[in-house]
C-alpha cells in the first residue's frame, strides 16, 4: 500500500515543491531535440535548486526579472549587455576554456571581447598601429611556431588595443583616427612578426548599464587589466584568440571578466638606449615586448556530458 502511494506520487504531473524540477522536466516531449532536452533539463534542475536555496521573496524575484529586462533593453548591434553579463560572471571564459582545451605549450585562448573589428588594415611588419601619437612607445616582436617550435610563415596576426585614454577606436568614432591601434600583420619566412604601438593601459568595460550597476552592488570594479588582443590564424592550425597582459598592472588578479591567464603575462622591458631606439624609429626610452605564439593543430571540443 505504502509503495503504491509513493509510485503514484512520484509520477504525479501536478506541481509540488519538493519535486518541482522533476515535474517540469517530465513535461518535455521525448521527440524534442536530444541536445535541447539535455540542456533544458540540466538548466531546470539547477535553477530550481538555486531558487530552493535562495528562497526569494516576490519582490526579489521581480527585481531579478526587471534586471534581465533592462539587460535586454540595453542590447543593440553594438552593445551586447548579455555577453557582458556572461563575461563578468566568468561564464564567457568558462565556455571558452571548455571549447579550447589545447596541448600544453600551445598559446591559451581567451574571450574575444566586443571591440574586435574584421578587415582591419593590413600592414607590413614594423608598421606603427598607433595613429593618435598618445602613449608610451612600444615594439612587439616574436615568432609564430607550431608546438615543436617549427616556424609558421604567412600566419595572420590581428591585433587591437585601446588608446592611451582607455578607449577603442570604435568607442570614439570621430575622436580617434579610424582603425587607431588595430591592424593585421603577416609572419615572414621564419615565422617572425614585429610592429610598433604604445604600452596598453587598464580601462573599464562599459559600466553605464545594468551589468555595471550589478558589479558595483557586488563591490566589484569594472576594470580590465592592461592588454593587447590578438587573433592568430594559419592554415591547418587552431585559430588562437588571445591576449597579452602587462606584468605591472594592478588589475591582473582582479580583471573584471576573468580574462587573465598566468601564461599570457608578458615581460615588458624598458629600453633606455638611444641607438636601439633610433634603430626602431623611436626616441628612448621605449618598451620592448618579445612574445611568441604557439599554434596547435586543429582540435575538437571535449564534451563533459554525453
Ligand atoms: C575587451 O577586452 O575589449 C572586453 C572584454 C569583455 C568585455 C568588455 C571588453
Ligand atoms: Fe580589451
């Protein structure tokens, strides 16, 4: 008798607090796309568990819904507030890590960020991408190789960074020169690349929307550790979307979007030598950054849940 009652209860289609996630998931059709079934059942399970742990009041739940509504309303073609939310919660970096498990020694991936622009100007090695003349001069040079150290010629290196005021060109159209601090370089026959720029500075992610308010309510700042962005591509190799970080930035351990990986912190050497400066067309001092990119051959993401 006891067991038949519990059988009836455990398959009941009616809502009850204890079995809430089970009841909701049981409603899903067996004909639904299997991946969607998996995703939705995991989400429902964890969402219900979170709600049971939090026990929100109605006011708190409405505040959460209002936050999501405002986040959506903030989105435009240029401003993706939901991606920003995913960034500050560490979800963007987690999805990136899951999808770019590389062999040790390969340059790690990071998030792309919202300020990448395709088809930036292509430059010969040695060109200066800083078009507004602000900031501390810097030379970046290195090699693109495979995991065994073999040079990769003709690799494309797309680079972009903020100007010395902490803004990307696309955030300041009409204020900065178009394509300021972005460009595309090609590695030479020995896999070498080199270009001129300015030392990057830390800057805040856009924080005038609901995500900025959430950060501040959580007692967090919006700053990103000073960095350059790169996409490095070569036929037959996994494209690498990555950053390099300055070693002296106070925000390295508290980057707003968790983008810093220890392996991506570069040495920035200050060169105070007039002859060396003259050779690169600067006056001294200038910063020299030697940075190699190591590409892995194409890999497939590994699924933790079958
Ligand atoms: C960036 O580095 O450009 C960036 C990344 C995530 C959010 C906002 C900006
Ligand atoms: Fe950035």
